[in-house]
C-alpha cells in the first residue's frame, strides 16, 4: 500500500523489486480497518452488515417493545464500541446504525413505518430524564476518543502516546496548542479536533501550584478561570501562579485578595489546601466526575448536556417496580401519555376518538386505564374504600405519582404499585385484543388474574433467586468509649459545606472540639477536611493513642488502601497520610452516623460562623445534650445487614 504522493511509475518499480502486490487497503487489524486516509462510510459498512445480520434472526413483531429495546442495546450499541475507541467513524455510518436501531425498536418492518410513540431525542436520554438510556452513537464515539486525548493531555505514560507526540508534536507546539498539517494522520486530527471539549470540562487540582496560572487557568471553578469573571487583575499580578497566592506562613493571602476579589471566589479558597514546595506537581482533573477522574460515561453525559437537566426520581421509581420489564416499559409510555388510543389516532385522521365500549366518550389514556366502566370494575375490586375518591379525581401525572408511592389496595401482601402497574398493562392488553378482533373473552374477574400475575412474578423474582439474601436485623447503635488511655476522635463532614469533630477520653469527657466552614465544596471533600483538621487538632494537643471514627465508609476504605483518593481529594489525602506517619498510634474505624451525632452537630456549627476553623475548648450548648447521651450509653435502633 502506497501513499498518494508516490507516482504510479515508482509504485510499479517497487512492487517488481520487492515481489509484493500492491493493495488499496491493508484490511483489518484486530477487527478495525487500517486506512491511510480519512475513513469513508464504506470502510465501516461491515458494522451495518453485522447489525443487520444479528437482527435478521429476530422478527420485531415477535418481540415485545421491552424485548426490542433490550436487544437493540445488547446488539446495535455493542458492535460499534470497539472501533469507536480508536476511530472517528463517519457520521453517515453511525446515523445509519441509529436509523436501524430506531426502526427495530418501534417495530418497523419491510419499509412499513409503525407508530413511533416517543421522540428519538427523549428515547436517547437517561432513564432518570424520561428516556430509555439508549446511546447517541455520534456523541459516544467522541467520548471514546476523548479518553485518548485525556491520556495525552494528563501526561500518562504509554508507548502509543510517545509515538504520537514524537511524530506530530512539532517544534514550538504541544498537544494543547498543536500545529496540524494536512498530511497528519486522521486519528491525530480527530484528537486535536476534540481539544475544545477537553478544555471546557477540565480543571486543575492544585499540588505545588507551580504550573497553574492564578488568573488564566481553570482551578477554582470547572469550566471557568478567574479572568473569565470579568475581574480586572492588577498589572503587577498578571503573571502570578497559584503558589504566589500563599504567604510565607503557608496560608492563603486572604486579607489582600479579599480587597478586590468577590466573595464567591474567596469562598472557594477555603476548601483547597494551600500549595507548598513539598507537594507533588499540579494535576489535571475532569469536571464530569465527583473525584476528578476521566470516564467515558461522564464525557458522554457532558457532550449530550444531560448534566444541565434535573433528574426526575419519578422515572426511576417506574424502572424500580417489581414487575416484568414489559410492564415497566408500558408504564413509561403511560407517563409520556403516548398510548395509541382512539383519541391519539383521531389526531392522525385514522379513526373517531370515541371509546369502543362507551358511547360518545373520548378514549384517552385516563379513560382507557381508569374511567372506562371496564376499568372501574377492576379497580373497585382492588382498591380499599378510603382510596377511591383520590384515585378517581386526579390528573394523569398526579395519578401515576400517587399509585407509585401510596398503598391503596385491599391486599396487604403485595405492593400496590405492582398491582396498579400490572393492572394498567392488563387493561390495555384486553382493550387491544377486543379492538383487533381477538375472539378470546375478557375474564369476568380480571382483578383475580392481575393479583395472580403479581404473585407469580414476586415468587419468581430473578434477583431474589440469583442473589443471596442478606439477613437484616435491628441493632442498637451508640457511641462506645475508648479503651484505657486511648482517646477517641470523631469527625464528620457534609456538602453544605462544613466539617467538625471532637475528642473524648474513656469516660466520655469532652477534651476539645472544632468546626470549619469550607466555603464551597462537595461532601466527600468535607469529610476529608474533617479528618485532616481532626488529626492536626489532636496531634497539636500531644495525644499519642487515637481511635479515629468516621461515618463515611468511602473515606475509611480510601485511608486503609493505597489509593490517592481521586484527582480532587489527593492533596488532602496526602496531608492526612503525612500526619498518620508521625510518631503516634492511630486506628481508623467506621462508625454509623447514629454513633457520630456529636461530630455532626459540631459540623453544623460550621454554618454559623465565617469561613475557616473554629476551636471549642468548652462543649457548645448545642452539643451538650448529645455529649451527655453518648456518655450515658444511650443508643438508637438501626436496621443493618448481617
């Protein structure tokens, strides 16, 4: 295979000399086409053919809607993922795959378009946003390639990175500011083309502060530098790095900075450990994940802008119903109000809007599932008497919400939400049978059929069979006194954000406490700050045997392991481990929050004072009753798994 720059005469001479035949393509390597140019749709037609071959064994009409969705995810989305990792596949190819997927899900066959109940834009949203969680392949392809770009950008070590940099990072250029030429590889062009997306969603986690500009780089706010707030920066500070914001004592220069920086920027500083020369180099962090690590899933979410929409937990309640998947999918359609009722068909000029059973009454979703006499006779035998009025006097959205969360049924051994969901599905099933000439006769006691189906699914619940059932028991939880001459340190943090903690001896006696207002950060960082402040506070008081109790299992596991706590929390973890290595004994333990009430109360006090640390030599009045309860051994019941 020759470059396009090699003339035909030279090609012929080289093939004769070498004894090889000329080829227009190198074929595939590990299942991925090797092309020396920008790929065309024809290079990836094999993906389309593979998908069609897989789906040809299945007839859409023989599968339920839920079955088609599941199959499309496992086949259509899985096949192109591998080549997506290293190739920017032409949009025409991905759009064709998406078109096949859309047609299969809605049951289109032989060019006959069926009813597409919900827009594709909604279908491809996460389930918590009202979708089915089907991936948008174009965005997924970009997210996969962004992983490669992030590996280069964050300084990871790999042979392929060295090869790419050695070949394409030219003099006076870098991956961040590349010089791209026409003859560069398509992969390199694809990666540099995604730099804008990487720039938007990255920020710096501060280590020694040597490589991050205080004003021009993003380190306080993901996606925005300080200068982008429109702040006029003094000329003598224009070239300052983050390390220059720290005074000789190792603290932020808050007094001087507060005179000209707004409070929302100053408040962010309180949650960041000031840089020092003993720390590691600054690290790039990813704003799409809580710990700052890059993941394809988080990149996909950001590219689709799903993070801009508020999650609706009512959708999640639908998908958590203990009913068959086809019933959950049906309830999903009901909440979208997209059932193909006569009213909806009349909008398409297909029929009259009237109910086939009633006279001159419009058949919409609420009528066919609740208000039709055929539905009422079923619900009247399933509902308890106190729930009847509210059941029949709400709109669709409130009706769904009520049935998902309240127990309205006569039967107490099954969940009403399951009975209601299966009941709606069965009513719709019999309505369709009667509308399409099915000769089967509707059971006179349809409610008994519904209850039987719910009971059968409950007994055959796949999860209860496949997974071991952890026995749960109620146990008393309370604060336990440390042994002998040991001192117990309890710490806590929350996302408001604040942290706090206290020291007690073996008698439960108060030895000191603290709270900190952290400005702005997440709960994970607040927990870490609580541990860091607690260890500093304890060591300064000369205690040598410490039981450190934390109610965050994630923090406990991180401190017991060799993990660095993620890109966001690594600096605090580094400081914590430095303290743990000093000349004292520290046992790190997990406590339930019921045994950590005093630390939680102190953390709440962090909201009552300004940013920074406050020390309490005497027990604050708001904590005294909790301190006494702990000393007396008062417990709180909690259900735990054995």
